[in-house]
């Protein structure tokens, strides 16, 4: 079984047997374990890329200019069709990360959370795996950054986790880890 964010860089590479249709077929333990691992991995990658774009736009560093080619497909997938990031003026970049901007806290946290929520399809285990993947992606972005990420990224991750937690609560799942 294989899931993906419709973005080739996020798809798992292991061979799989296909997704069970309409939840009418039971998953084996191995299939459920594999699906959970893929959700965690995909949420991790999605969060990492979203955080990296946000940091790159807000700080407009020269390294980001070099890395832009790798983000081009990702940017199109999330709906950004504007001027190349590396060519933005300071005012244009500021508008993108503003409260109502495409890379602002609200829209970015919603994209991250909706990726997990939509991928989980109401399954508690997958919601937990996606939440775990979001947090790991954020940690990976911090590691790459070399220290604590900027405030905008901190607030974005907090908002994304709150959105996933709200969905879990609304579905009747405890937001606390049952194994803790």
C-alpha cells in the first residue's frame, strides 16, 4: 500500500499492494504498520518543506536562491504561481509571509494540518502518525537551520498541531498519547 501527497518527492519507495477501497477491506497488521510509517514520513517531509519555504522567504538568504529549483514543484503544488522567490523584493517577500499571505502562519499551518487530516481519513492511528511526522519535520528543519527556527515557523507549527488536535478531539480521540 502506498500513499503520497501527489508530490513525487514525498512518495514512499517500497513496493506495495494498493490502498483498500472505501475501508471495506480490513488491513493486515503489516499493512497498517506500513501505512502508519508512510503517513509519518510524508507528514515529516511536507512539514519540513513548508517550514523551509517559510524560513527562506522570511529571511531571503542567498542559500535559498540556490535551493529554489528544488522548491519550484512544491510551490506550484501548494498554489504559489507568483514571481520566483529569489527575485522578490523585501516588500513582496513580506507580503507573502504576512498574516493573509500564502506563506503566512494561517495558510501554511492549514496546509500542513490538512495534509495530515486528509491523509488520515478520520483514522486515529493515522492522525497520530501524521501529527508525529509534523513534529519530526519541524525538528528536522531546526536541525538543518542550526538552531531554533524563526518565530513565524514556531507559531505555524503550533497552529498546525492545534488544528490536528482539534480534529482528533472532534472525532472523539484523546489528544494525549495513549502510550505515554
